[in-house]
């Protein structure tokens, strides 16, 4: 389990395509007072071609160094560690997630029909030991944090995480209830503005529609399905128009991850009836 000083980590393959992920990760690290770790996975070829002097490795080192310099420019005083890690990308990211408070990655949706095996973001979101923030879309500055609940224990973790994120961001919270589902738990919201909406139709479609005006969508990895990555989460990772946080508890009690309210607490209440 990641400690209290665990860094925010971000996976970077190419700074040209992953600059948004680095920006979001740096902002998360600065806002939470954690260090930032920038990781690039590198695989040595089995045999170097004639005349190869290791230029590919040097390029990998430049990628993380440039990303670190950019993060420090955005947030003066931020502690940043750039690192090239030997290994296959998915496995490196999974090991990184196990030691981080949060792993931030870019979106790499495969084209055509959904094929989770072809997507690094799908594989990492399904298998990571901790929360994964997938940076996609534009997001709306000042928009709400949106979370979907379906009555499952997994959704309860997502709800608690969404409350925490909305409190930290000082943002409104929108709770979308799957048809027939009540709030998994009642949570102190510390004066948050909370809006409940009943979902009619596919939950993934409702979350994606809400993402157009949101700054963050929070989902549980599995929902109420016994699969590594539930179909609703897959739909949101594929089509949301803002960053998507796939929440996990790391076996930490859900309530322990919600900051105590400084004002008299209101309640997120029983769900719509």
C-alpha cells in the first residue's frame, strides 16, 4: 500500500503526445503537496544494429528530463523525479502505480470496436493496484465533479473519492444514480453543493453526456460486474470529454480518505426515491 508520502506518478511515452498528462499530474502533485515522478518505459532491443551507440536510450532520458523541466516551470518548487525504467510499458506502469498515490496516463483509445487488450490505458486501469487518472477530452474549468453509483461496493469507493475530489477542488458534485440504485453509503460532504440525477438508459452514455460540462468523472473499476474493468468504465474511458479517475481504495477504509469537514457537515443523503 502506498504511504502518505507516495508520489503522484505519470507515464510518458512521448512528450509531444503526453504533455496534457504531465500537466495534470503536476497540478495534482502541487495541489496535494506530493512529489511528482515521471516514468518512461524502455525496452532494449535484443541486439543493437551496427553503429548503434545507444541513441534510443539517450532519447528516452531526454523525454523525461524535458517533461520534468516543464513540470517545474509550471509549478515552482515542485519536487520532480524523472526516471527511465527498463521493461514493457504496461508492466512498468503497473509497478509504478503500486508505489504511487495516483497514476496519471494519457488516453490511447483503440480505433473501431472496443478492444481492451489493444489499449494501454484500459489494461492499466483494469489491473492497477491504486487509482488511475486517464487524461482525455478538454475538461471544463470550474465544472462539477461527476460520479456514477449503481449500489455496488465498487461504486461506494468511487463516491467517496468523488466527494474528496470535489472538496479539494471546491467544485460542485453531481451524482448519477443508475436505475434502481440508491447511494451506496451516506457521506459527510462539508458543505458541498450536491446534485442528484436519476439515470434513464445506459449509464455509460449518461456519464459521457455529463462529462461535456465536467472537470472530472469518477468511476469504480468494476461497478457491479465481476470483471477487471466494467462495461460502464470502459465506455467512459473511451468517450468521456474530460479526465476520468478510476477509483480504488488500496484497502484503506473509504471514510478515512475523506477529509474532515471544517464546517458543520451536511449529508449526501439517501438517493432519489
